[in-house]
């Protein structure tokens, strides 16, 4: 904002100067009172013996300074008259004689307070424009008529009050205006940032000082990353610019124009007085809130950062746009090493394993390290079996990475091992090969240089094809346990939307959340999205192809393992299948395989009588149904208080077949009872 006009009262700041300046202004009020009380014939004589406008010698006026008063004048562009008016209203709070002196100058004992009428008559260089609502005093709510709501009171005769926030500023006690409490909160400055984050913070600070275009506001957009990372970048940029940072949610911006304008003016005044920058955190906003946010940001004359996961669409001018950078492996390694500095038994190899698996922002890595330190026993504490720090670090990484994933899919705690799978050796060997691709990707991609050579399509993708209950989910669980990862089952039938663009948005949320920890993603019911759609017959087929392409693109770029399951492999287009690295068929189990499943599904401690897996294997059902029948039979036996027998299995089988809409054949239950 422009500076004030040079005038004779260019005095310094500070407590003593404020006091002397108030005395100087009150002397002008006294001079006006003296002139008003004398007749016109004696006015010239009396003014020679009283403290007139230019009698400053006794007030001890100080020289030039840079105190709060002059900062207020310079920042808000106050004229000498407006400056003196601020001092007159401050005098009401700081000098007990002000009320009587104002009453004497006004010629009315009831008007013992400053008014525009008194100021225009008593102060130097008066101008009517200072009274207007758009002039600095009233626009920035520095001085306001206390009786503004009373229509019967003349504007020039209304009592003038200095805003309390401004009064405390003049006295050297700055604070956030109480009217903004609850809407704004102070954002902490991060202690340290990775080099790429430092560069991004520099770009934000430069965006405030050198806008992208002359008409662009002092507005910088920060996109990508998570909410805390965007806030850390903004806080670091503000600190480098000598500013504090306050944050607010875009949802709290009023939609009513008058309330929004009041908020904007209050904040812009605070930004100047503190000084500070504002961080507006914008998520998914409805139409009205989006318009209100746009209008609030459009008039930004002070530094503002808009934080959002994705670039905001707006017809208004915008400033610089900064994307939260992805940390490379070396930055991640330095980040993890710094967080675990001093923790024994976590060497470079363990740190590189963490870097290969997790892609966590700096503040999350520090949180994970703090959790590990809390779990480690004290050095002098006796513990015969102390926990392994590397294992604790891995678990802490998993705990932090799964935040945000639970609401997007069903998490399965992997508990099954290779011994729980009943598959042909061909399928088992492919599954172990998939595990090797995931486990050794850091070695092959980075150390051996394949990432630089191939550049794309480095994600490990697989398709599990087979009927319901043939072991697809169990195989994924076994692999997740082998890799020490979380298993998240994503139902594609719930992800797919009939609205254009919504399916991609849902898939993006899943992958963005999963990237933090490289969880094993199992996309169930791929038939809901895939199919023979290479022949485009209408717009729906065209958009379905786009959705499939987007899913495959994200799977190919995913740092972890992404698996699709389908019951109808033949319905999938071959062009899509070529983009999947592994295809594993889960055939319907043969009779000897079903017998083995029956042996493994019955716990050793279960009391049984006459249970014969070879007879049970006569049932032509897959592993999922076998588990259901075994569990139901156990409940029937427990209810009778008897041991588990074939008759219990027969009753349970009838119930399972009813669910499958099938009938038991005599051959399936031959020899049971």
C-alpha cells in the first residue's frame, strides 16, 4: 500500500514519542477551544499567548523514527490529518483529560469525545475524504464511528473510537484480532526440510515478491503432496519472508458478500500489522463455497497461499503454482537416516529397505521414528528379548502408510503362509516369482540401473483368474505376509461410477493413498471394469476404455504390487492383458486337491469322529465353500455338545448348496452316513 504524504509531523515512534505526539494533538484541540471561547475582536491577541497549532516547543516533539505509529501511517497510507485523527482517538484511551478538552472544544458538555466535526475544525490539513467508508481509516477499521448504526446521528457528530487492536499495536502489544480467533490458527515453521522442499519454499516466497503477471494477485498455489507437507512449505516460505503464517479452511469463508468482505478487510489489516501471510486450505468445495473462495482470494493484496491436492479451476487471475516435490531415493535415505540417528541396529541396509518400500513425507517419517524410540527399552532397562529396531521401524512405517487407506478398501491382516495354499507347482512358482519381483525391485531398478533404461512400466502387476473360492484372495494374503505388507482388497464394482470422470477420481484416491507404503492392492471383481470394449459403439464404451487405460497406467507406475481378480478371463480384451506382467490361473481343484484342502481346514485340536477327507472331497466345491462347510459343521457339532462327525458335515453341505443354488448328488455323499 502507498506511503503517507510528507508533512511537518514526521516524528518517530515508540512509547515516549506516542505520548508527545498525543500532547501535540491535544494542544491543537485546546487552541481550537480557546479560539471558540473568545470573541472575534480579541481572538488575535489571545492566540499569541496560548498553545496554538504551531506551539510545539513545550511538547518535546521527537525527531524521525520507525515506531508503531509511523508503521501504521506508512502501511495504510494515512495522510497527516488522518494520522492526527488516530492520535486524537488514542488520547481518549491514554489521557484522562481528553474528554474534558473535547467537550470544551466542541462547546457542548455532552460531547466529551472526538468527532469528525471536531477533527475537521481543530487538526491541521483537514480533508473531507477521510470520512468516507473507502478511505483508509474506515476501510481498514482503524477509526470507526461508534454510533454508525444510529441513523438519526449525524456522521460528523458521531463519537469516534480507535479500534482496540490498533490501540494495542500502537502500544507495542501485537496479537491476532480476537474476531479472527476460531477461524485462523498459527502454522508452525518446520525445523528442517529436504533440499527439494527448500527449493519449493523459495519459489513460494519469490511468487509473493515477483508475481507471474503484473495483474496477478500476491497468491501462490501449492498443490500435490499431503496437507501437512503443503503447510510446511508455506510456513518455511513465510519465515524466509519475515512473516508469520496463519491457516484457515476454505469452508470457513463466508458465502455472504458483506461477511466475506469484512473477513477480507480484517485479515488484510492483520497481515500488515503482524506481519503475516495466510494459508487457505481448499479441499473439495461445493459450487457456492468455491465461488466464495474465489472472490475472497481475488482481492488478495497481501501474501496468500492456497493449498489443495489438485490445481484449482478458476476464471480469475492466479499467481505462481508450486507442486510439492517427490523426494528421490537419496533424499528419502537422508530423511530416514536423520530421523533414526542414534538408534542402534538400524544400518544403511535397513534404511535402504525402508526407502525402497515407503514413500512418506518428512513429517510422517519423523513421527514413525518417534514411535520407534518410544517402544525401545531404556539402555539400563533389563529386557531378555528386546525388540528389533529394524522390525519396529518397518511396523511404524506400515502404521503410518495405512492411514487414509482403511476408508478406501478392506484391509486384511495377512496371516496365511505358503503351507495354506493348495495349488499346482506351476501356480506356486509364479507366485514366488512375483514376490521376488517386488522384494528385489530396489536392487534391479536402482542398483542395476533398469529404472533408467526402461523408464516406464516398472510396476509389478498381476491378474488372478479363476472361479469364486479357488484361492485368489488367499494367495494374495500369503504374498502379503511373505513381503511384510498390508493387503487391501478394493472392490472395483464399488469404485466404478456411471458418472464420467468419477471412476478415475476414485482410482486416483486409492493409488495416491497406497503409494505411501506400497501396500499390496487386490482389485476384486475386475469384470466390473474390464471387458471386450476395444470396439467402441457409443460414448459409454469410449469412456470405459479410458477408465481401463487409467487403471492399467496407475498399476504400471505403482511402487508396490497390484493384482486384478476375475472370474471370466475370456471376457477380458487381449490388448489389456498384454499390459499385465503376470497372469496366474486358479483352476477348480481336483479331487485330491480338495482332500488336501479338507485336511488343512480342520484344526488339529478339533474333536472329530469318523471324519474322512477323501469322502468329503467328493463334494465338487472350491476351497471357499469347503471352508464354509467345515465351519458350519463345527458350529452344529458344538451346539449338540458332540464331536464333529460326517452327519454334521452333511447338514452343513446342504446349507452351502442351497446358497449356491445347487443340489447334492448321491455320488457326492456316497459313504458318508
